[in-house]
C-alpha cells in the first residue's frame, strides 16, 4: 500500500453520507431484500416484531460498510450481501436487547419493540435474529468470516455488560469509556468492514486496514451519538433526549464535565449519576454545565481524531469513488447533528 | 446397521442415569473444565452471573449426550469436548433468557440469576454465553457442526417465541404442543447427540440415528418435566411447583384434562389458562382434575412412546456399555420423579 495522506480538508458544504449512499445503493438493495426474506418465520410474531424495528429505518451503517468495503476492494461477487445482512441482524438483535435492558420507549422516532410487544417477546426475537445471523454466515461457509463475526459478537456482549456495570459510577474514566464503546459499538463496525476484504480475498494487510477504518469510524460515531444526547442545539431539535443522563450512563461529555468541574459541580454530577437528580431541571443543569466546559465540542474533537485515523487507515487503497465516499462518511460522522 | 430391537423390558430396579454418568464421567470432566475456563471474562459480572447458574448444578444432559454419542461411535479424539461445552453454553443462555421471560424466581433449588443480578445483566450475559458458544464451534472449525448447531439454535428461538404466543391460549392442541417442545427442547438434544457422529466421521445414516435418538429423548424428557409440574406426588415432594399453571402454559397434562373434561371443568380450564384463576386453591383444583382424568400418567405414556423410539433409533449400533447406558437413560427419562 502506498502512503497517501488524505487529510480532513476544509469544505464549503457540510460533509454528507450521500456519496456512501450512492456508492452502496445497488448493493444495499440486494442486502435489504435478503434482510426482509430471512427475517421471516412460520411464527408470525417473529417477522412482526423484527419488522417493527427493521422497517423503522435506521441508517444501516454496518451493512453499508460491508458493501462499501467490497467496492474499495474491487470485489465483483455477491457473497458479501448475505454477510452484510448477517451483520445487520446481529446489530438488530443487540438493539432489541438494549431497549429491554435500558427500558427505552422510543427509537428511530417510534415506540420501541419492548413497548409494543413486551419484554419477553423482544428478548426472544432478539435471540432469533442472532441465531439467524449465524445461519447466514454458515451458509456463506467462510470460517474466517465466522471467526471475525463470532469474536465481534462476543466482544459486543462483553461491552454491553461492561457498560451496565459502569452505569451510575461517577469514577468511570475516559479510558474505560473508550474501552466500552470500542467493544459495544466499534467492534461490529470493524468486523463489518473487514469481512469485505476477506470475501475479496485480499491480503491480511488490507483486512487490517479495513478493520482499522471501521473501528475508528465506530468510535467516532458513538462519541458523536453521546455528544448529541447533551447538545443544546440537538435538544432543541428534539434529537438529543437526555436518555443517557436519566440512565446514569457515564459518557464522555459527562466524564469531561465532571473532570473539569469545581467541587460544587462535581457534587451535582455525583448525585445525578447516582440517580438522585433526574428531573427536567436537573437535565437542564447538566446541559448548562456541559456547555460551560464545552464538553460537547471536546467530545466532537475526540471524534475528529478517530475519524482522521479511519481516513488514514484506507489511504493505501487506490483513490476513487469508494475511498472518497468512505472518507467523507468519516467526516460526516464527526459533523452530524442527528 | 442391523435391525436389533431393544425393547423397554420390565426391570426389578428403577431405571437410572447411573450407567450414563459412569460412561461419560471422564469425558464430562474434560467438558466441565472447558465450561469453567471459557465462561471467564475480564468483566467480573460475566463469570459471576454465569457461574451462579452453571455452578448451581443441573444434569448437563446435553453435553453428556455428545460424550455418550462419541462413545457409541467409538470416537477416540477430544474434539467433542469443546463442542459439548458449546452445547451447554447454548442451553445455559436459553435458561437465563427463559427465566427473564417467565419472571421465574427459582431454578435448581436456588434463586434465579434474574432475581440475584437483575433482568438487564441476565439478558446480556445470556447473549455473551451464546456468542461464546459460537466462538467454540468456530474454534473446532467444522462447518457441518456449525450448520447443525446454528440451525438448532434458531429452531430453539422460534420454539420459544411459539411457546410465548401459545401461552394462555386454551385452544392449543397436542399437535401444536409437540411442535413447540420439538423446537424448544428436542432440537438441542438432537443436535448435541448428532454432532458426535460428525466428529467421529460416521456415515450420514449414523448421524441421523443419533439425531433421532436425541430428538425423541428430548421430547420424552420435556413431556415428563411437564407431567412432574402437576404430579401430586412430586408436588408433595416440593418438586412440582405449579409454575406452568400460573404462567398459563398449555402443557400436555392440561391439554388432555381439558379435552377429557366436562363442560364445567372446561370452563375452569378456560378461566385458569386465561389467568383469572391462579390461587393455591385453583392449583389444587387443577391437580384434582388432572388426577381425575389421569393425564399425568397419560403424559408419561406418551413419553414412553418417544423413549422407545429413541432406543430403537440406536439399535443398529453394536451392543455394549454405550448403547445400554443410552437406552437406560431413555427409560429413566420416562420414570424419573424429578
């Protein structure tokens, strides 16, 4: 691989996902058809519940990364469509279980499945999608892909448990937080992108480059997700919801506001994260302190670092629409407001 | 295979699991070591929660079937130990999720994990064990085994959803009930036994024979489990707990008592299964009606049929300690009181 450096350059227009969407449109049509076909079951509750979440939209970032990675590797087959659907099933299963675990009531602007169908059905249909994901991988038949995705799945589960353990613990450090999001979010981004190089039978260096792209992009995405939840502009738009605050999640905007705060402010955070202050007024105070120390911006700055690493990770691939679209997706990850 | 028929013969002593335990003792030591080793994680809550259930005992029937099947196939390697551990992890994951779904509070004589650690952690550690099961299969590297176990896992998940949908529906038929237990219980028994023939590289007819043994044994086990929950003798011993009654599960003792009952008794069942009659007195009435129509015995009779099919399925294997122990395990499945 050559050592081209593709810097985050100043733009007049905001970075957008549009090039990635255009690059992957035809592949994603195939992937979406597989998703719809393979979520079926003779037990009607399964497609009803799975479809509630899947039809609810979502960016489908992870399967899109598999498709984009295949474009970058100039792969012309169709094996990756099945695998991209498998990746989305893993993701969907974790969303269903997350919503049960967090007791969430809204996702993608709709009532969550646990609200509509109840926790028991949501847990079990999550399990079904997870097993179906493995069936798709086995159908493809690559042990290498199976190893990458089964490892990623177990890392995600560990990350979810780690996050649960860290909730309501004010002492959670930035390092620990990065470990958590590296596991619960970035591992699947990394695996989704990496398997494109595997099906394209590229050398291991290319696999590792795609893995690094996906991993760093995943960290950037999660950082910005966590920033949006406290961003006053997003809150006004009804995008940030203060869910993380009420659940006592230690995300980076809070970790930094706590670290930078004075004694009185630290006491506020201790009480809030412990769950003793969770009114609308308390959320407003949290947003005020986060604005005071500019930790939404600081979180976006951290995201920019990881996005740049993602872009540099694929600098060795030939310049072209795939590499450009993937680079702009990383810039979009940093700048997005939703 | 020859066509020996090994009938359920009258015995002076009660059939016992002891021969199966003796046959598999050394193999199960190896399996248990793998289970303990592979449930570890850097996230302390994972081994704590998983260990709570795993250390709580249980018969470990499913991995024992893999080990026994390997003996029957005269397999002298050790690949099946890892796979047997994987099977037990799948089973453990489903138990954790079952207890969350049913809101159970006791299993194996101890508080359930969801009571001790809460539903969120129990869901997520179940997910972890499930992913770890797949990692073990991938480590073994047989796509044939992966196909059998991933298919079984998805059938289990479908069966669990099917059971959830059927709960509190008095119209559930014996046929539908057999479908449910075939999926939620017997599929893993079948897969666990079948993979022994795969690692032993036996012809497909032997695989199918072991599959049939495991599947029929699993149906027999589940039928007797469901009978025990209404058996007045078991209830006196504190083994039957009436959980199925309170959860409105349509198990065979109820299906048959409803079918055989008069109009007044049918009304009772309709009300009870719908959830309007679930006091201790109502449970006593349910047990009385089940005794009146002898449907615990009828359920055991059904189990005897499936146990005999299990025994006949392996009649083509050479006579010896493995085949005898597996046959007696099937007789035990029918006669057991716990």
